[in-house]
C-alpha cells in the first residue's frame, strides 16, 4: 500500500524527520506547523547526539534518587503541584516502569533506535545532505561528588555490556582530558563516540533538504481538530481551513497529547520543561561537551558559542522563563568550569515530550485507521529523530520496518 497524501502535524525535529522520510518513500507530504520550524523543544536544546544514553530515566533506584534531588535546595527537578489525573497516572506508570524486569527490554529498544539514528546521521553528514556543525568529541560526564563518581561505575559496567564502554577519568587526569574544567572535581566518565551538533543549524539544514525533496511546508498553520468518519480521519481542521489526507501523523512534541485527545485518544505524554542559556564564546569553553552530572546540566561548545542546558520541571505547558532556574544553569557551569561564560546569554525554555517508560510512541493510534503518532521522545528527540522518521515511513507505506516497532507501539498504553 502506498499512502498518497500524508499530513504531518508539527515542525520540530521529529515532524521534519517524518516528512522527509515519507517524501523519500514516495508520499505527497504536507507539513503543518503553527509557528515556524523549530519553534518547540527542538531548537534551544543541548545538541547532543547521545547514542550511548541507553539507560532510561525510569530504571531501578531512580525514584529514590530523584526524590532526594527534589528535596535539595536548587534542585534540577521540580514538580509544580496540580490535581491533574493525567499527570498522576503518568507518575504511576513511570514508577511501574522502574521495575528491574523492565530494564533489559527498555535498553534493547533504546539501543536499536539510537544506533539506527546515529548510523543515519553519519550517512547524512558524510553525504552532506544535512550540515549541522557536527563534531565527534564524545560526552564527558563530570562529577563533583566522589560518591556519585564511584556509584556511576555500576552504570558504566552495564553500558559496557551493551557495547558503550565509558572510560573512567580520575580526578588527577580530568584536566588533561578537558583543560577547561575546574581542578576540584571528583572525576569523570568519557563516552568517546558520541557526537554533538548545533540544533538550529540541524533544523535549518533538514528543513532545506525536505523542501528540496518536495515536502510542502505550511508555517503559521495551527491544527485545531479533526473531521472524523467512523475510525477514519477525513480531514484535519486548521486555521487555514480543512486539509484532507489519506494518512495523518501527529508529531507535535509535548502538544501531541492535547491534539490526540481531540481525535479521541489520550496518550500518556507529559511536558517536561527544560531551560538553556546560550552565550557567545567567552571564558574558556570546553572542547568536549560536559555533562555536569550532580546538577544535571550539560555544557555544549559550538564553533561560535557555548550553551548550558538542563533542569526538569513538571509545570504543564507554561513556557515562562524562571530566573532561579536559569541562574541554576550558570551556578552549575561555575561549579564545573574554571572560566564559565559570562553575561546575560540568550535564555530559552522548551517542553520535552515525556513518555512514562522513556520510549517514544511511534505507530498507529489505537482505534483509528489512518492516524499515527510519533512523539514522546523525552530527553533524546534530537538523537532519535532519523530512525523515528524512517520507521514511520516504513509503517505508513507498509514496507518492512528496519527496527522492531513493537517496543514503540502506542498500543502498549491502550
Ligand atoms: C533543555 C533541553 C535539552 C535537551 N537536550 C537534548 C539533547 O542534547 N539531545 C537530544 O537528543 N534531545 C535533547 N532534548 C530533547 C529534544 O529537544 C526533544 O526530545 C525534541 O526536540 C522533541 O522534538 P519534537 O519534534 O517531538 O517536538 P518539538 O520540537 O516541540 O516540536 C513540536 C512542534 O509542533 C508544533 N505544534 C504544536 N501544536 C501544534 C498544532 N496544534 N498545530 C501545528 N503545529 C503544532 C510546535 O509549534 C512545535 O514546533 C532536550 C530538551 C530540552 C528541553
């Protein structure tokens, strides 16, 4: 079966990837974005293509550790109280996903989507289909606390069994590996094979590639709802009028949940707010992206700047900039870098689309014949976009999927 007309809703990195792979598979593709491409979480993020990040957020012991973090002053994690049944159900599902028996299948699924995505990115970069200021310097996990540094050894052992061995860097050698770090840190773990990109460049380049391939991009077009006939979506209702289609893909990031509700389904996706501050190159930027692990803040060097990013706030769809959270990014940088960047920087907040088992939802919407979802990519949407786009194109056109789609099936939340 070949889908003729496909509508993709959402112009973030996931929507772009879906549109681009669907077009390559021979579909007529329209991409609807309410603002401009990259208006959501995909633009101001940390830019890591973090292929070694196999352990899901929900893993054995995660609840205790995160609760301890919550109690800390200036915690990188915050939950704004709200009597929201969807959020409570989400937390319950997250808690269940922390069971030891869930870890192996989750890591297996993450390994599949991560390694496929990195291979696809490598191909794009080698062919110069997409240019994104990509560099392969790895990611250096940096620890202030000696206990946390030692405790990470267990995770490193687990990752090593999955072919992602991290190199331990003792305190004394840390500044040999990355001279921009402070002298009083406890140590680090270096994943050498990871890449990083400038997300804005990636989006601009991917958008160009999609346009040249023939994707029809409608920026400033908001999807309001759906016209249904039985189990089929006949048309998508937008601020530009009704758009008819054979297949519809929901790739609207954190906003996928409220949109899907209008089509009669409630996917368990919660917005997880994060912040970044981007500075012109100043101070002494690191050469390697550094993950300041105790504070959950990433420092990413770009050719023409440096970005600090992190924190996780459960605060609904509120995108306001909280000065205390932005300040926490700079404090983290000061605790990790000898000469952190100075000045106001450009502040940004984005909503990660979080699924409770930390695996994306990619596949058909339960109970609908021509509605698909590609969302819930959490902390790794930039990294896992290529394999998501390829898998959606395969599923929609009826081609053999290149990775097992089962672990990502939205039906697991029926
Ligand atoms: C601080 C921070 C750091 C991060 N760092 C990394 C990292 O280093 N590596 C990594 O892999 N991931 C990272 N992430 C995660 C990553 O940014 C997300 O997983 C990813 O951007 C999600 O992409 P998306 O396309 O699903 O959503 P989005 O980028 O949010 O795109 C959704 C789009 O849908 C549009 N939309 C919404 N509603 C409608 C509607 N009704 N009609 C039309 N359009 C609509 C929005 O305007 C938006 O453009 C980070 C996230 C944050 C917040």
